[in-house]
């Protein structure tokens, strides 16, 4: 490995083995060191993931690699040239949508093309090619501001690709994008990678990081681990136990403090318990819970996820966010187990001729966490607005906190907390001023406000920073403050519309620990999320497609109800195998995860493996490993959406 001083600009990019070489890269803002002397090599055609908690230095690194900000010291060489000199062949998709919302799709592409001095012919030809590739060629005259989140990101990617870059930098490109659009986005990235484009991507979603060739863990400005997702999962040498038991909240706390157990985290109806040895860990888990009088329903061994490994690594590197306990000032009234916190009976909403929500019925009990899932445009946010009284339904009835008549009464308002999809904070107020405002709106008693404000700052990891302007906070920190503001008055019913969008895994864990504690107290909670690993945290889920509620049940039940099997193949030519199978099967059945290919088949697993292995062998694609794997919630979600599409039901574009 060459020292930084030996790096030089190479006139012929073919002489460069690595597409990106970073040596001793450092960025300081005054006394704050955001990037602390990192070294990094990214190979040509690689999809390289940069993962880390909020404030790790990922965005600063991207801005330096993109040539839009100078490093304090060190070097970043992009295909033989400095980052600043390489801008002509580097595409950069920033964390915020890099689009002009009052321009059409075609006008956005033309603007970027002209900025990069492309000819009219090049802009037209390349623009048409990428819009066709992303299925957006029908929308050239639509304003960018009228596109769904997934379509905006596809247009942003098309704008970045119009210069035909050799390197593509993507800073959290799928935050707030639904699972169907995310999978389509990643399919496009895999195809671009196979064409030799080098891709560096930052993501807070660890299931996405599984799709990368290699991943680097960044923390406090430094790179701590680099390797394939499998290498990172295996690095700590931990195994995962899925534990189903009574009183999960107490079980989680007990196991998390037990010597010999590395980590315990609650996921809806079970705990993920990380141990060094599965047999010894299971024995210790049983002894600990039985001694505490907690009944065990089931313990089984499973492979650790990348998120399990990521959280475990971060816990070794830093103190976990451990907020002071919520300052409980009120006791919820005793209610029968059948009491409904949130209900809908044949609820419908039309806007002119458009049916946004079609006769949906659901019930959320007190003490339950219900997850509402759906693609962009499925009707989730419209449903939430009707359920919490912000929007009058066209038909049907909503029930909220025991009321079915006027859901806008002052009495009902005081029993409901709502964290909206867009940040429900005022950027031009300080954190303290925002908390004072919401405490006043929700009529938090004056005697309680100081203590509850201290709790919000502690939960957010912002102790002593109440005078900071809210608009200056990174997205993840802002989400934590918004959550705190929504629960200060201790509502008995809580609506959370994508509460952890863009929040890193360790902070997301703190979010869900607090959400679970509120549910354990008897709060009825409805959550929407696009992050399907997070949806595992819910007791029950409802899947919405095109305004209809098409499936409901516990996460484990929804997975068990799926017909067919998911098969995993590890091959020596994963992209070629992916492209081949997509041409011969419904494309949604085939998905690439780094070096692994997932295929959904209707036949029995053994026959499916034999058939697909034979087809790949005829194309001289060798299989290193083939096995049946469990359905993920993403697999379930996409299978349900595709089934509805075949019935002519899909969200309005």
C-alpha cells in the first residue's frame, strides 16, 4: 500500500487499479474534526457502502469526494485525478433531493445537461435512455414536485447519470422511499455497476447495505471495519437466538444485563439475543428467564443480520443512547382488553373522481403497536389524517380514544399524540422554544415542563444544547426531538408517520425501546414505516395497496401465509444470473443482494433449486451455494403488491 505522499495524478485512468484512493483524509470545522484521517480503496465497478451513525462524517466525506468541498489535509484520487479535477466524470446525488420542484422532469434533465455543457442531442438521447430505463418516459411533462418519493429519486439518479459518470456518489438516496421503489432503485444500481460504473453509497438501512459488494463502518470520523457484508456479520463471532416469551420488556432488560449475553433487543413478538455460543447462550437465557418467573414459548437459532452486527460493533465503540426514564406523571385508566384506541369501519375518502382510501376496516387496541405499510400513494397518510380527525372521511366511521363523533374536540386532542411525516418542528426556533410551544399546545402542566424538556434533550442526545437552532440539527437528531415533543403530554393514543426515516440503527433502537415502553403502559400506537426490518417491531401489520387494506396480521403470521419459497444462490456471475432470470421470470421474483441472488418460486424448494441451477449451468454460470431461506417482510410486501397489480390494483402514478 502506498503512502499518501506517493499518490500522484495518473493521466491514463486504465493505469489505476482502484477507482477511488483515499489516504489520510481529514476535515475539520474549527475545533471539530468531522473526518479523522481515513484511508479507503474502492475498486472499479464496485458498489461500496459507507454506513455509520448520525454525525459519523459520511456526508463530509461525500462532499470531499464529490469535489464540492476541500479537505483539511490528505488526498482523494478519483480515477487518477484529484476529486476537484474529476468532477466531469463523477455524478453526485446529495442527501436532499437535488431537483427543482417547479420544473418538469424533462426541464430538470435539460438544466443539468446544459450545466455540464452537453449538446442538445446528447441531452435528448441520454435523457430518453435513462427515463425509459427507470420506467419514467411517460412523465416528461410532469412537475418534479408532483412526483412520488420513489420517482423523485429515480429522476435525481437520471440527472446524475446524464453526464455518463464513471463514479457515482449517492448520499442516503432512498430515505423516505417505499420498498417497491427501493428495490427498483437497487436493481438499477446493480445494472450500472455491471457496466463498470463505480458506486459509493451511504445508507441508514442495513438491509440495503447487504446489497453492497463491500461495506465500511464509519464512526466519529474514522473507518473501523471494512469488508463484505458476510465478513462484517461474521467478524464478532456472535450467533442469534430468537426468543419468544412472556413479558418481553422485562425479559429484554434482564438479558441485556446478564453476563455472557452480548446483546438483547426486542422486535415485536420476540427478542433477538446475541451470544457467542448458541447452545450455552440458550441454556443461560432459559435459566435467567425461568429464575425471574418469565414463561418461555420458544427459542430458536438464526443467522445474525447485518443490523445485529452493526449495533453490536457500535456498542463496543461508544456508549449506547440511554436516556433517563420517561418522567411518568399520569396513570392511564383501566380498560378492558377489547377496548379500541384507534378504529376504522368501512372508512373511505375520495378527492373528486379519485378514490384515495377504499372501505378499510382496522382496530388498534390499547397497549398494541400496529404498523401500516404501503407503497407511496397507497393511501397511508390520508388514512392517518382521517383516523386522527384531521380529515373528514367521505364514508365510513373512525373511532379515536373512545370517541366516534367529533374527533376534533379539545378532550380528544389532549389524549392524542401525532408525529407527522414531515418534521413537525419549527426550524427557525431553538429546541427549547419548540418544546415550550408544543408543551403549551398540549397543555402540559407548568410544573412538569422543565423535567420533560430535560428528558427530551436526554433522549435526543442533546443535553445542554436547548439553545441550538432546530434547523441546524441533522435529520436523525431532529426526528428524536420531534418524537419527544409528540409524547410530552403522555397521550393514550399515538400516531407516528415514518418516525425513524433517516435515523441510524443505534438511535432507531432507542426510539423503539421507548415506543415499546409506552405500549407496555397501555398506549395504543399506529406507526407507518418504509423500513421493513423495523416493521418487525410491530405487534400487528396492515398492508395497503391502492387505497385498500389487503392483508393484516402479526409479522410472523404474514410471512408464514406466503405460498412458495425464497431460494438463495451464490454464483460466480451474480449480475449475469440476475439479468438472465429476470428475462425469463416475473422480474419481482428475482433480486440481487451483493454476491447473493434471491429467487421466489411457487414450486417446492428442491425442485426450484434444481431447475434454476440447471438453467444457470447452461449459461456457464457456476453455483457455489444454493439453499432455501426464510421470507423477509420485504419479500412478503413485494409479493402482495405484485399480486394486486395482476388484479389491476396499483397506486396512482
